[in-house]
């Protein structure tokens, strides 16, 4: 039997591989994702959101550092890294590529049902991220 953390890891590896079908295979059709600046509902919305990161950070990489799970919930600390080589789409317009590399840790609090992600809450320090991209002093 696949653990919930393994499902989360499969999801993150699919993101790293730019594998839309792999992403869809880990998500419930009515998945809900909450992240800084994003409140998403449905597998299509999540796939579109991930594509924004592929465009801006084509070399993105996720590494689960620590994780714990209980029943239908898993929590993970993840290292996220990449290089800003493409435009980053924001509601107010694109941020041009800075060419800067970044690496930071963030967390997932994720709920599962029937081997799929049903809800994912992502928490990270936006100020640290934007500073590493050279967008803040």
C-alpha cells in the first residue's frame, strides 16, 4: 500500500518532471490548494498554477526533507530550488526573468482520500523567496 507521503512525493516528482498526467494522477478531481497568493479549486486549476512555475523556473526541484503522517493527513518540510530563467506570471503582470537561483524550505499540510490529494496547504516565506530572486532589497 502506498503511504500518503509517497503520494505527495509522487506529486512533487511529477512537478519536477513537467508531467501533467503524473500531477493529475495524484490529485482528486475536486482538490483544493491554498498557498500564498493562490486559492485553487479543481485539478485543472492546480495544473494551470504549476505551469506558471514551469515557465518561470524550468529547472525547479523539490526534495522532501522531513515528513510525518497520521490517518488521512501528511505534513512535509520540502526544499524547493531552481533558477528564474523565464517570466513569472502574477495577477498584475509578468515579472521578467532575473537569472537568479533560489533555494528555500517550505511546508505542505496535505489531506488524502482514496490515495489522492484532496486538500493541500502550502506555507512559505514570500519575502525570502522574492529577496533571493533579487526583487526585494
